[in-house]
């Protein structure tokens, strides 16, 4: 298979941000006008830009979406993948990588992509209206997050 025939991919790097003092996790609510998962809760992260490594993408996305400075504790702990079936990325592989980070500094200041945030326990997070990929990752990572 030539390079032109290989599938292109949307790579997303997300992280569970924990506050060191109480181990609560940050969840953020997607905008109601978002075309993908409106009003659902997720963890910070986003697409990896061309020429950017995973660590830089993660730190950049968390800063852009929340205003927080983070430090990884577990770099890559699980992933979720599927084929995108609709929208502008239809036919592309979606690969979401999840890691665990700790809050280093900052006060939550949300981007326009999100409308609300909450610091929650692991059990509270699981009862929230999470995106499917975040819920799967949280269940997989229970031993790290509790």
C-alpha cells in the first residue's frame, strides 16, 4: 500500500486532570451549539497539530480550553479508536489517546468550545453525561483515577 492509499487519521490527545490536594477530576461541558457531542461532558484535550508531538499537543490543548498548566503523571494509559462516519472527517480513523495529568497552576478559564466545568470525584464523573470515549477511558483507568 502506498502512502497515498493509507488512511488519514484524526489524532486527539485527551487527559484526566487531577487536583493534587483532593484527587478530584476536571470535566468540561461542550457547547450546545457544537456539531459533535453538544452539551456532553468530556476531559480536556484536542487534535494534534501537524508537526507537534503528543506532549506538546496535550499541554497546548489544556491551556487553550481551560487556562490550566498541567504535568503528566501517566503519559499514555488507554486509547479509543473508530472510523468517522459523517461530517468533514468522514472515512478517517479517529484515534483518541488518554493520559493522566496533575494540575500544576492556574484557574479554570473556559474557551468558547465549552460552557461549564466541574471538579468531581471519580464516581461523580461516571454519573455525568460523558462522551462515549471519555466514559470508556474512565472505566478502563479506574485504578489510576480513584
